[in-house]
């Protein structure tokens, strides 16, 4: 296969003597075919270009796969100053189950546009009317996902997880208290890092404010 593949890629390489005649007869074909077929591999690798910042050859996570299939009902809109989300329908009409959990899982993404869509989508979904009643039943599934984000080695992933935790706490209030013990270990671990000390301290104060006195 190797000589055939190499031969097809370029007409200027050296080949074995027994193929030299064949090469001289067919060299115009692969050369012209090269120009005709060159875009096709990239088309095949990137069937749907989602954004101008670049497309990826294959989804690297469940969130990326769901996003690629249109399973996330919002898309990134690039603005000259600030990016924003455009929802395909009113966020109030979107079922929280499973979208809120899916967006929380997307917080662990490290590539654009998934990082923005997951963070902004999670925040905007929690802002709709009735979010409290919709989010509370999902806490047993949301907390392990947020815990994974808070335990992530990537600082930006941790930051998004921390923001999401505070946003969730503001919506569900004391309902989150029983779950906090699963999350505080990850917070205390980063508390030793000067980079996050102030942010985590503020977050803990807000968790206490929204949930009442917690240990």
C-alpha cells in the first residue's frame, strides 16, 4: 500500500524502477487528481463547521458529540465586543432534565466553543422562571458532575465549576446544603493556592449566604 499511497500523493517522488514506466504514463493523472481531490479529506474530517474559530476532526467528549448533533438548543454568536448565546427556543420552554446536567458536564470542556456554550448555557438556564423547582430534583446528578469540574487539573475548568456551584446555590438555596460535604474537599484543596484563595473565600461566603449556616 505504501508505494501506491505515496505515488498518489505526489508525482515528484522517486519510485522503484519497475514502476517508472507506469509513472511516466500516468503522472499527469495523479497530479491533476491531486488538485481535484485535495479538499475532500478535510471535508470528510470536518463535516459540519460549527464556528469560525475552527472545527475538530472528531468529538472528544459526550458534550461535544451532543453539541455536534444539535442536542444543545443554543449556539454561540460571535459579537465584535462580546460573545453571546442564541437559543433556538425560549430557555423557559427547555426541559432541565437532561439539559442542565449536560451543560454542567460541558464545564469540563477545554476547547472552544464548548467552554463558552456550557458555562453561559448553564447560567442562563438557571435564570429562567421556575428554575428552583426544576433544578432541585437534579441535585443528586448535578453535584457529582460539579465535583468532577472542581477536581479538574485545569484551572479554567475549576473556575467555571466554582462559578456554576455559586449560581446553583443562589437558585436552590438550602436544598444544596446536604450535598456540600461532597464538594468542600475540592474547594479546600485549591484554597491553598494563592491564585484562587480570594475567589474561593468569596464563593464560600455566598454558599453560606444562600444556604444558611453550614459547617
